[in-house]
């Protein structure tokens, strides 16, 4: 069965051979205009705003359960399918969707390596007709074990077994670029920008030999990883990368810097 044999990272040639599999649900997180022009056959477009609460200051927080249930109803979700996700930006929104799947306890999923960039540049089948599906009744439950709240982080700041992976730009990390009321980074956080984990020369696939690079920074598989960015969009990709690399424990801080940096009492380093 597809749902038990597909790898976490799926190459375009592998996905093309599975397009007729009725157990596959392909989710496209590309710009809707691009989707209307070209997409993987059978893919359903999901606008990224459905994945976030959208309320300032922490716009990227997990939306209410009812909003998630509505989203998954609209894509025809039953819980039995194997979900393949991709986007047009190297993996941020696709990774955010995979984190959302972990949040609702759905474990059968794959990431299309390189997303639509690799799919198009390597000449795979496409279509332009949007896929229409019948909404399904959906009742979800939330798994908090993949979510890092502000309070969770505060209680783990001094924990040597925890590594905080800051996926923002170096300028945001140092405080040179200010995108919140306060600038800087969470004390002890390790900066490795999300784009450094993708390889433009290989059509934006996940970069090879990342384990050694991350280990030199102190991000290692046996540690409890917490990843974040400004709104848990870019860190969707670093969350995915950590899972691909086989890290034992990975959480995402969905409040991210838009929450942490807009509070007056959170500790900040520069």
C-alpha cells in the first residue's frame, strides 16, 4: 500500500509514477495564479493563509481547531490517504503543512523534493484544470507534542539537551533588521537560515550533507529541537529538514519572533 511504503522525501520521478494512485492526496501550496496555469496533475491548491490564525501580532500561530477542520473538509480529507505536499518557494509552506499534519496526528505524508521548481524544470506531467473534490466531514484532535509555546521555551532555555533553531536571516538574528517591537534572538538560539538548507543548483531540493553542517553549530539528532522564524513559515522548512535528518524530537514555535519580540518580558540576546 502507498501509505506504508512512500518515503518522507519523494523525488519527482517517484511521484509521477504514482499519479494514478487513488490513495494519494496531493496538496499544492503555490501561488494560486501559478496553480491556475500549471500544477502537478490531481493536486489541490491550498492558500497558505488557511494554515495560520492571521491575527496580529503573532499571525502565524496555529489556527483554531474549527478552522483546521474546515480546511481539511474542503480538501476531501478522510485520514486514510497518503498526502504529498509541495510549494513554489523551496519548502516553507510545504513544511508548515507537514507540521500541521503532525499537529492533527496524520503521519502518512511526503514532501516533493524541490517542489514545483524541480517538477517543471525536469519536464514532468502537468495540468492547468483545478481539481474539485467533495467536502468531507472532519473531526480533528490536536497533538501538542510538536508545538512549542512561549512558556515551553522559557522552561527549556537552560536545558542542555534542547537546541533552538532560528531559521531567520542573520540580520534578524543579530537585531540589525527589526521586524517586531524588540529585536535580537532567543538566548542560546542557533541561527541557520532556512534558505541555506536548500540547493538552488539541484532545483531547490533539500541540500545534501546538512547533518555535518548542523552538527558543527550544535544542532544534533539527539537534542530536542525547537525551530522558529518570524511567523513559523520559513521554519516550516527547517521543521521538515530536521525530520528528514532523523532528529528524535522536533517542535515548532508557532508564535515565533512575532510573538516573542512583541512581548516586553521575554529574554532577548543580540
